[in-house]
C-alpha cells in the first residue's frame, strides 16, 4: 500500500513537472510572438502551435490565461535569480528584489510594453489580472523576509504593489541603460512609505 502511494505521488510530481515545463514553453512562445505582433492579434491556437503543445489539461484555455502565465513566468525567473540576494534590512531587500524584476522586464521590454499598451485600451483586463499581481507581490514580500500575515500583511502587500505599479510607469519611459530613473523613483517611494508607516518592513 505504501509503495502504491509512493508511486502515485512520484507520478503526480512528474505530471506537475511536465505541465510546468509546458507552461514555460507557452510563456516563451507568447513573448516571441509579441515581438512581431500586437497583443490584440495574438491568438491561443498560434501560441500552442509555436510551443508545439496540444494538450494542457485546461491549464491554458484563453488569452486571459496567457497573460496570467506570462506573469507567473516572470515570478519563476525572479525566484531563480533571487537565490543569492544578500540578506540585509528589509527595505533594501524589497528594493533589490523589485529591481531584479524590472531587470527581467527589461529583457522583454518590447513585449511587455506591447501588452501594456493593449491593456490601457481595456482597463477591465487589468482588474482581471489584479489577483495575479497580488500573488506576485506576495512572492516578492516573502523573498524579502517581510511578514505578510494578517490584516497588516495584506495592507503591506497592497501598499508595496502600488509602489511597484508607480515604478512600472516610470520604467516604461526609462531609456537609461542602468534604469537609473526607475531605481531612483523606487528607492524614493520605498523610503517615503517607510517614513509614513514604520511597520511596513517588519
């Protein structure tokens, strides 16, 4: 019986790993297509064909899912790149982790800008993506060793998400190679938030 349960668990892990790899391929394929097309012209059939995937067990069934998958793909890359982030004070850590995310976005600047320009025309899409953005910020908070428990934790996440969004708008117009404008805005915003609420980075 124990052996059967072990084999089932191994099989489930293998299946989950396979699905994760497929989702990564789909994210990469979506971003490649976005180099050539606007978001409005991207379609699910084309993405799946480019990724050479036929069956995803309903993980990706529409363009909303494609958007969520791209955000999760950036989360995946962020986790891999933050393994060696030096442990320091919480404000410095959340700054460094957010900047690593902006470095990831910078690698896909044309594609991300393409998506954003489309979403500006349809703000309801942004509302749909809000829970995914909150999950991403929760991850960044966790990686920064900041507590996200309880009501205070939820307030921290939403406050930091607003800072991230405002910094993202600066990033869109930041043509400097080292993202100096984005860094300056993010650092200043995090400092102001710290002065406003001393428990933010606890």
